[in-house]
C-alpha cells in the first residue's frame, strides 16, 4: 500500500467542479468524467495542498456533525491516490 501524501492535492490531470446539469460534483479529465457523491466531493474539495489529512478529518467531522469517520476518509483518500486523483 502506498503512503498517503501529508498534504494531498488534486492531480493536475483532474479538475473538480460542480455540474449543475447533474446537480453534483464531478472530476473531469481528458478521457471523461467521474461523478462524485457528496461525501467524496467534500473530501476531495479539501485536497488543496494546504490541508493535512487530519485537518480534512476534523473539518468533515464538524461539517457532518459526527465523530469517528477517519477510517472512511482515509479509505477514500487511499482509493483516490491509487486512481491518481490526488498526489
């Protein structure tokens, strides 16, 4: 398993944007588009190179008014890293 970057950032090959026609966030890349659910979009929106993984977890626990979601966030970040969405 590859170690996550301390300050994850969206890969330059992808662009994260809200698509009103689909009423959701998407990742655009030259070959297509990935539609994201709300949770994934909230995580990836914070992959700006300024937030550390722990910052993302704390912010989202506040946004979603919950605790203990770190394993799910780490899992999503690992998958995003594996797919090349984040660096």
